[in-house]
């Protein structure tokens, strides 16, 4: 066995054989002078591992895609089945106009005159008080349309104590054409007060009530009037037209009674109640 050449080392990764093109089906001749070389290539082990890794990666991608598809389908189904009020509206971004003025428009100041005839205008700044009530005698009495300051009457009594605390009163009258007007003025000697004012017309001789009629047992009444030493919150007087036929040349008495607000009202048809009087001749 000695003397034979050592066989060459087989290369890693496969064996190499050479065959002539005329050889078919791997029929090899047995003669020694025939050299057959075949080449067999074996894939390295690492390529198999990479194939397995890529296969696993593909399976993972498919699984994730399936999960994402199922989630989107469930959300779409839930949105279609939800009530209209449960669907969230898309957010809308409103940008400020560059032409808008940074200074807000001034709010118009409300008028200082607010009355019950003006809807939506609350009356503030005055204490709670009874509304002025003017009874409707027969014939109906009405307040003079005159709202001048001072009292348009040119003839009055002097200031007299009314009987109410710190309150003085005047009785006044005037004749304008065929109309006789009776009025009252009031003031305080100090501070502020609220008063109720009653005015009526009496006969000079019999001291009986001429106006208003029996439907107004307290006369023409004005409740909760402001009283100050000098007028501050509007006129401190009331005037009423006598809407009843009078005898020309006859003398009448304008009677005035001023009470503290909420106090007892005078019963003008009581013969003992006369008030503070001012005599005036009609005609």
C-alpha cells in the first residue's frame, strides 16, 4: 500500500465530476482511462435558516394584516350602528379674521327712564312701594297731562305741616277756560320720606264733597311719592282735572291730605275730614 499517492482532500460544499456530453443518464464507462467529473452543489446550512426566518416573517405579516383588517371592519360596523347623536362631529378650527377690530363695540347705555309700559326694561333704583292708584269715579277723573316743573298752579296756600313727620304741604288750584284743576305740593323739612297724597274738591258752603264721586272714598290718590326738601326725583306735586259740571262764579275748596306711605287713608265723605283747603272761584 505504500507508494500510492494520497487522495486529494474533498472540497467542502460538494464533489466535482466531469462527464462527456455523449454520456446520458449517468452511464459511466468502467475503463480506467475515463475521467468522470460531476459537480454536486449543496446549499449551505445558513440559507435554510434564512428561508425559515423569512417564512416566519411572512406569516407574522399576514397575521398582523388580518388583525388590522378585522379591527377596521369592527370599527366601521360600530360607526354605522351607532345613533346619530353618538357619532363625534369632526373638529372645526375657526381662525380669527385679521380685519376684526381688537376693541369691542361699546354697549349702548339703557335709558334712565324705565316704566311698566316698556317691556323688558326693569325698574331699578326705587324702593318697593305701592303703585299710584287713581280710582275711576263717575264721571271718570283723570290726571292733568301737564308734567311741568314747578306746579302750573299760580295760586296756593302757604306751606303747612301735613301731620306726617317732617312733611309740609300746599293746596293749589287754577282755572283754565272751562276747566278747573286741583293740585297738591309737598316737601320735607329735612331728609327723605315717602308719602301718600290725597286730593278732592269740596263745596265751600256745605263742605260736602263735589269731586270725585262715591266710587273714590279717599279722593284722587297717589301712593309712595318721593319727598325731599327740594325736588330731586321728579315733580313733588300732583294735579287733577275736575271732570264734573261746576257752577260758574261758585267758590270751591281744594282739599289735600298727606299721610306717611302705607298709613290710613282719609275718609273724605266723613264730615269731620276736611284736609288742608284752598278756596278758588270757578269761572
